[in-house]
C-alpha cells in the first residue's frame, strides 16, 4: 500500500502547484499578441483602406469599446426572450398526525398515516412570448444600429482631424517660406539703412513683420500638434503627420477618403435605429396590453398514501391549474412607458429627418460658395502670383529688378497659399458634413454586419 501523505507535504505540494499555475499565467500574458503587442501608428501619408480604417477604429477607439457592453446586454435580452419559464418541482409530506389518531390505537401513527406527494408545475404564457421576442429583437437591432452610427460619426470625426493636420502642415510650409522671406527682407532693409538708402522705421517695420510670421508659424505648429493629438485620441493609436506639403494638399483637394452617399437619408443608421426603437416600443405596448390575459400554471403530480386503514388510495395522481386574477395590475404602467417610448422615437426620427433635409440644402449652398472662391484662387489669383514671382525672379537674376520686389511678390503668393489651404479645409469639412448628413459611411466591421 502507498504510505499516507503528511498534511505538511500536501500543503507544500498545493503551494507549488499554485505557484506553477501563476508562472504559467504570466507566461501566457507575456506571449499574448493582444495584450503584449503595441498597435502600429497610423501613417497619414499612407492611410489604409476605408474598411481597414473602420476596423481599426472599432478595435482601438476607447469611446467605441463601451458600446460592446450595450451590444452584449441587448443580445442577452434576445436570448432571455427565447427561453421558456423554468418548471417548479414540489415535494410535500402531508397528513401529519397530531394528537389522538383515528381510528384510535394505531401503532406508530407517523409511519402509517402521512402521505407523500411530488408534483411538477409550469407557467403557460398566453400572447406574451411573441411580443416580448419582437421587442427584444428590435431592441438589439436598434443598439447595433446605434453602434454603427457611433462608428460612422467617429470615422468622419477622424477624417476631419486628418484634414486639420493636412491644412496645418500646408500652412506650416507656407508660413516657413514667409518667415524666411521676411528675414531676408529685414536683412536687405538693414543693409540699405546702413548705406543711408532706407530709414530706420523701415528696418523696424521689417523686423516686426518677421516676428509676426515667426509667431504665426509657432502658433500653427501648436495647432498641428493639437490636431495630431486629437487624431490619436480618436483612433486609439499614434498619428504620424504627412511630412510632405504636397501630399497634405493632395489629401485636402482630392477628398478621396470621404465615402460617397449611395442611398437615401432614411438609410442613415441613426434614423433606422429610431425606427427599430419604435418597433420595439410597439411590441412592448402589445405585451403590456396582453398582460390583462391571465397566464395559468399547470400542475401534475403523484401521491403515495400510507393510510390505507382508513380506506385511502395508496397510489394516485393529481392534476391542477392556478390562474392569477388580473384585478389590480393589468400592465397599465408598462403600457404608459411603452407608449411614451414609441412617441419619442417617432418624434425624434421626424425631427432628425427634417433637420437632415434642411442641412442638405444649406451645405449645398455653402459648398457652392466655397468652390467658387477656390476656383478664383486656383484658376486666377495663384497662377497670376506664381507668374509674377517667376517674372521677378528672372528680372532679379538679370539685374532688372530689386530683390525686395521679388520677396514682396513671394509674400503675396504665400498669403494666397494660406488662404487656399483654409478654403481647401473648409471644402473638405463641408464635403464631410454632407456625407455625414446623408447615408454615407465606411464599410462596417464584421461585428456590426448583421443589422447594418
């Protein structure tokens, strides 16, 4: 036989097993790609496809991670609505004798008199499971569509932040050129003042203008850093800038990242979610009205009776039913709540639908105005300024014009480029708002593909 293990040895073995299990858990956590691997940064110069960007937002955005709790709760409600009520098992010991037995003089009455019963009872719901299941399914659809709308809003917010980064980079490049030209102009005015060709006031004016451009450049760099920070907060990973003025300007002008609207406004996830909420409230209202129909409880059982001396049947079955009387609670409170939810969902959807129609008209008007201004800058003002700079640059090289005139012309071109960057950003934001107002949106992740 195996010798008995001591208590001290058992405790020591238990501690070793717990320690080994703890070390194993730590090893698994360290090797886990989900917990240990850091997500790569988002390179704005090489953005992923819209579906990959939406997947990244869904998996990494801190704001979207909380939606999973609502989705889980709604899915649990659907599951609960499909489950039948649990049956009840009743066990009883009946006819326990107290005092003198009948007939008198029975030997050991507690053994020969009582009977034993076992029964099963189950609630039978009438006209309630169907409305409850419809309410739960529509509620889950509404939550899923709300999650889709939140992802859609975050997607367009991210595009707006990326556009702000691009505009800031374009402005930083233009302001850097303006600050360099202002520094060169200050040096020219200083040399002219030394020769007596310019007054000291001109030197001070040039110095103040340089300081203004340097301050504007520092302010624009702070805006760039802030836009990158907000981009990182939205997507949940670091955002790397374009690092190329031409790429940044191309992102603003092409606007290829903005998805095109392919359906009517009614296809927007938030409006569809409100429709699903209305259907869920309508089913809940039907369920509340059906509570006036009583749900019976059916019962069936077996009785074993030992008191055969009194002529009782030793083996017997029992059948029964209990019906609640809906005298006081007939679902009045639930009906009031469901009716209020139905009215709010329908009214909110109508208001949002009307607001979307008004916004579409206003955004179209704003887009036309901005595009007109961009056309003037792009087709006339900037080409004219570039032509003037080229002409003056050629004249300066031949000695036919002063460097001061060239720098002033380049300053004018730089300021026009700043205005163009602002207009490009406005046009991008208007296009983003128009797509947001319509039914446009990115391809949804697999987790949100069923209802959306």
